[in-house]
C-alpha cells in the first residue's frame, strides 16, 4: 500500500522516504557512525506512519524517533535538536527555496553595506 502525505497547503503526495532520510542525514552530519543513526531514526519513524499523515506530524514523528534513542547515545539529542530547528526555520522563513533566496538577499545587502563602509573609510 502506498502512503500519501498531506502537505501544508492541503495537497497530497506519495510518501518519499528519501526526503525524510536526507533530512535526517543533514541532522546527523559530523557525528560518529551517522549512517547507523540515520537508519535507526528512519526505521523508528516509519513505524508511526499512516496514510494521510501531515507534514507537521511527520516532522514530529521524526523528532520523537530521535528523542527516544537519546538514552542509547547522546548524539540523538543533537539530531533531535537539529530536526526541530529545521521545523522552526521552515515555519518562520518558509520552505528551503525561500530560505535560500532570503539568505542570498541578506548576503547581498551585507556586501553592499560592507563596500559602502570601505568607501567611506578611504
């Protein structure tokens, strides 16, 4: 049976485990044996999935899957924290496409301010 995920805008799409795995992989960067940690969190997350799960519930399930493994390895605390930060960024700044654009614009404005300061100094 193919699971469908309900997105924030109400549309439904097929569940894509690769998207979840990549998200967990980013959260596990720099840790010892990240593949085992990603596999553990992804496996624990998949146990809680059901047809029609919302993206918010999916994010929460992934975070909870990391949290339940903290007693085995403190690195899971970092993974859970990073996953939660991703969710917060998404809610505040929008999706990653918007976030990339915002960061690009901010760096451009910072560069302009820096150049103006250099010109003023000279």
